[in-house]
C-alpha cells in the first residue's frame, strides 16, 4: 500500500513486512503486548481491566515517550487478523470490560479485517496520540465505541520540538471534534458497572514548565467542544526514552500540577485527576516477552 493513514501523509510504500514511511511500519500488524490492563481510567479499565492491544510503532513519536521501545523502535511480533481475533476472544473470556486498541492507526485496515472475523461483545476503545486524520477516523465511525485521545501540545513550537509535528494541535483538535461527533456529541454513556459504552475521554499530560500550554488546551476543550466531554488530567510525566530536550528532564512540580488542576476545576470540566504515585516507571508494561501475550 501507499500509506496516507495519518497526518504525516507520507504516501510511502508499506509491504507486509517492511515500511518506508515516517513510522517505518510494515503493512502487516506488529504487536508488543496483548494482555489485561488495569491502569487506564476507571471507565475504561473497570474493576477487571481492559484487554489492551499495544501495537508497535507510533505516528507521533514524542521524544519523551515512556514506551520508546515500541513507539520509536517498533519492537513487536507479527500477528495476522486471525491470530489477533483469537487473542481478543481470550481477553473477553478472561472477563475484560473493554478491548483497547493502542496506537493502532497504521493498522486500520487489518483491524477492520480482524473485526470481520470476531466482533468482541464489549466496548471497543481507540487509544491514540490524537494525531489522526478525519478521513481515517471516518473508517471507524460506528465501529469504535469509545475514543481515548491524548491532547498534549498546543503551540506549533512545542509540537515541532517534541514530536516533529508543528501541526499537532491543528490535526488533534479536528480529530477530537470528529471523535466527539461520532460518540454521543458530548455526554458519554456508561453501563451499570460504570464502564463507558460510548463517548470520548480526552487525556492531557502536563509537561514540566509548560503549564500555559495545558491551560490553553483546557480552554479549547471548554470553548470548542460540547459540554460533558470528560478530561483525564495526568501528572505522570517522567523523563524517559533518553529525552534530551531542555526543560523536559524532570518531573512536574506540585505547584505546576496544582496550577493546571485548579484551572480545570475553575472551568468546571468533568473528568479525572491522577494520583501522584503514577509518576513511576513501575507503571510501564512489559513488552515482547512470552508473558506479554495472553
Ligand atoms: S501511518 Fe506511517 S507510513 Fe502511513 S502516513 Fe503515517 S507515518 Fe506515514
């Protein structure tokens, strides 16, 4: 295929086992982990967990990514649609509340083929950097139940510096608007176990020294999206992946966290606040070992 699935718009050749685009991913699926996962937001993980499929590669590749082995270095094992369908069935049999496709954009076609083979009877979650095209998201309209996009960089300068994506906010804001349109246009729906069955939940990671970007992004959510779209405010940033960008070599301070949290509360945005203990490398899952696959 000549790939234009994400905003990079490489038009690059991707064969079953090699890729020449920005993401360097083949057309065939590479997956780094398929396992129960308890550490997403409560409406996604519930009490028993989400069945998390961590796809190899990423179209954004933030310099500080905590999953650098898979997002930058594409670690993973090849999977066919049939193999992924069988693994999803095992996750459902293990009692997972939801199935989460994590950084799955480069594999949209294979995922649609997989869902033709087996459609799990639980909500499907699209967990993404937010760096998506509206055209690719429209392929998922009516199929994905819950969108879980990051919304991280507001200025062109930070998008360029952190991810070589000066158009990050332009693309992510259009993508999230489309996600909200597809999923209840605002207020999410939940089942009796408190699991989201339809909706969009925006994640924002506070970066050190960049609270003004955080505040501008929260203002955009309040001003430009329908009321009721929840935000998960994340304080887990720790420098990883050998990040060398000046200022991003530390965790956020309590004062920075409070400044953003207080702004979110003042805007009266619904959502979730993260515990301080989450800023730990202990929360990074184990990838690509035999025990990483159910
Ligand atoms: S998915 Fe990969 S190859 Fe396709 S447009 Fe995006 S970066 Fe380029």
